C-alpha cells in the first residue's frame, strides 16, 4: 500500500527565514508521481510541483525548491526567504496513475505559519 | 487557473436530510475525483471516475454516492446526512494522461456541517 508521511504537523518561523517541509513516501510501484500542493485559508488545493519516479533532478522555482531522493524515499520542499503569503497548509502526495487516473494519497499536511 | 467549481461553498444541514454537492469543470477532463478532508486536515479519496458512466470507490469508505452522466459534471449525494459526515469535500479533475505529465486541479471545496 502507498503511504505518505509528513513528520511536521506545524511549523512557525519568522519572515525571511528559510524553511524545509519534509515528506517521506512508501510505494511498491516502480512508476509513480510525487506532488506538492498548497492549501491557503480559502480552501482550494493549489498545485505546486509534480515529479515522476524516473526524474531525480532537483528543481528550483523562484523561492521554492524541491529535493527528490529515491534512495531515502524523500521529496522535501524548501522555501527560501519565507514571506507571510507563504502561510498555508502544504500537502505532499503520491500517485500511481492507474489507467491515467491520478488517485492521490496525501500526507497529513504541514501547517506553515510565517510571522512578520 | 483551474476551471472547476463546487457549490455550495458552505452548507449546514440537519440530520437525516438528503444533500447533493455539485462539482462542474469546463476543461473537458475525463477523470474526476472526490476527496474528503477531515478537521484534522487529512485528505482521502472517496470516489473517482474515468469518464462518463464510470464511477469507482476510493480508498476511504464513504456512505455517499456519485454519478457521471456528463463529462463536466460529477455530483456527490448523501441520502441521509449524519453528524459523522461533517467534513470538507473537495472535487478535482485531471488531464488526459500523456507521458509523465498529469496533475489534478481542485475546486474550492464544500464545507459541510451536519447538526
């Protein structure tokens, strides 16, 4: 069975600090996809990044970066120079994409609070 | 920006009532999903659909039912609401699978409270 674990339930930092959200996953599939979503107070889930199991390249998008390591089954997310607008709940998710359907298994979520 | 809409956004209803949560998308996506998010934040898949006339149960058992008569519409129904159904319900759709590139777009959710 697939499982995603986000060890940090809540993180609180002061603005401009760097913060890393941890994500560890379990799957028996050789082909799978990893995602990070952001959930602001308005409630919708906003897609941030997708990574497939064959692509271990790290990625940087502005202040956001992701570190994917298959050897440790981890897909960590770092925000550099955090801002108050980054405050949200962040979810890591795993999908095996059966028949093209993206059935997501989510981690428990990490509530990130950036204080001014 | 995703074009997937859920109504109502908030619903407070009495025990035993029948309710339908609406979800529509204008992107022509064939795959659609319902997730339930409990107050502790965890999200679980309760229903999904590969396309018209296809409905499947997700990982979390749910007393709700779904239908998919039209591509763009994927409503969720509770025949008799109970306080244990109090939760946020999130609808999503995804693009046709093309190589490694696929992602799910989510609606804003319906926050249901059963009293």
